[in-house]
C-alpha cells in the first residue's frame, strides 16, 4: 500500500523530563515518596484483572520503589547516547521537555548551569539533524511554586511567563517549535477531578479555575516567545479523544456533541488566536451507546487500554476546522513484549494518511515514547518505549518494532506492510 507522506514530514519520538532524566527535585518527587507504599498495595486491585499481570508485572508493581522516579532512565547524563539511537533509527525530530524545577530552583533565581545543559541538549539534536520540539511544561512544578498553590496560584501565569522569557531567550535561536503546555486538561483532571495526582484536591470549582489559569499562562507564554522570536512556531500538546457512536440515535448524538465540545474543543477554542499549530496527543476512543465507554475492548494493551489505533483518523479530522498545521506529539501504547506495536504503528499511520487525504494538515508523527520510562502514579512497569530500558543496568535495547518504524521513517511512510 502506498502511503507516502508530505515532503518534509517529521518522524520521531517523544520524552518528558521527569519521566526519563532522573535526579529531579520537584512537587512530584516528594509526593512519590509519600505515596509509594500505598500505590504498591493498591496495584493488584487496580490492575490484577489484566492478562498476564501476575507473570509479567505483579511482582514489580508490588514494590514501593517502582513508584519512586529516582534515577529514572538517567537520560540527563545519557541523552547523547539516546539521540544517537534515535538518529540510527531514522528519526528526523524529537520532542522533549525542560524541567522547570532545574531551571528555576528558587523563585526568580535561575540556574545558569542547567540552562547551559538544555542548550547542549538542543545542540545535540541539531548536530544529529533532529528537529527539536521543546515542551516548556510537562506537569512537574518547582517546589517553591507548588507551595504557593501550584497551578491555582494567582501568580502562576506571571511565573510561567517569566520562566518562558528566561529559557526561550537562551535557546530560541536553535528552537523552531515550542510547546507551552502538555495536556493541560489531563493534568487538571487528575489533580482536581479524580484527585489521584499531587496535590490531590477534589473540587469541580478548582478544576475549572485551574483550566482558566492555564489558558492565561499559555497566552502569556505565547506572547513572550512571539515577541522575541516572531518566526517561532508555538502551540500546545492537547489530548484529544475520539468520541464514536455505536448507534446513530438522537441520544447518542447529543452525548457525542456535548463530550466533544467539553473535552476536545473548549480549551482549544480559547487559545485559537494564540497558537501557530496544534500538537495532538491521542491514545483512545470513547464509544457512546446511551452512555460513555461502551467500547468493545476486544484487544487490550498492557495497561488495559483498548487497542484501537484507527481512532486517530477521527481525532485529526476533527481538528481541521482550526485551520492550523497539526503535529502528532504523542501516540503509542504499553507493550512490554512488543507483540502489538508494529500493528499499532501500521494502523495508526494508515489512519493518519487517510486523515491527510481527508484534508488534515498533518506535518509530523512523534511516537510515545522513545524510552521505557516512569509512568507517573503507575511507576516503571508499563513499557511504552521503542527502546527497552533495563531497570537494573539501564542498558538500552532496541525493540524490533523500532526497526520497523525506522524503515517507515527512512521511506517517508512510502510503504506500510
């Protein structure tokens, strides 16, 4: 099947600082230590129903140290090695995030050594002809800002703009693509609706207010970057769900319209004049049949998520009314044995190509993730990486699916087997 992608299409993978770097001190590191024992106790009741749980993950997930990021993948020191692998695999772009807590460890005090470190990271990508997609904030906060109330702090937008000014001025000549916020509504939902991430405060009012704060923060950050670097491309990475109808009934259509507006459109509509592109993070669909989550779940990933890679087509087409370039900034699955990933990539990329043919201006695909990493409150046991990271030795081992993806990268998606 010929699925050649547009000229200049970016191929690569993504990471985030806290999940791979190691050695961080931020709002998450303290929370991890305080909750590791609880998360280890709860793992069996949460995930024990999954196929192969006892044989593959149960022992690891029952250990409290699984939930403490610690050295993570040691990417902070081994980034050049990891970028060498990405280059070897034919990648032409890489998305990573800056760790705000390193750059501004005390309020208004910026660490020149850490700013230099991230400058070296960007230069290392440029040296390998990998286009840097730089995320300013991937959820973790400096401890001083968390103590002020975190996202709910009245001065959060000001602090974020100040941080943006400092780091973008230092890196801006080498960065064409900036992502201000990663999945803002996922963060606010897990903190203030589900109350499962720090600081675990369940409140609808706080959830709504936090989203408004982040909209303001994005706009201020966007303005700072565009003032200093008018030709820079600035957007967010937005988690989008494909809401699908099991049956075309009035009730189902009303449910879909409401859910699509509240989850997929509400945030994007409010920043539409302050984004040059849309970063799409997509993992799942939600089938509606007189209620939500009526998915057939015929095949599941290691995390129990439904295997439905074709749903990315709808997610992309639903972004076309914004008339913005789209970069897929995350799309992947937990698959330790690497038995589903090749099929996932094949179907996902066929669906991306169909969306392009349908009018979606898609310009890049960044798989999540380059490395097995620290998956937040689930710890290390879910394996999303194209590269397996040995938890004991930290040795990098390239999975077979990564070689399949490398072929697609080198051929610009000309063939999908």
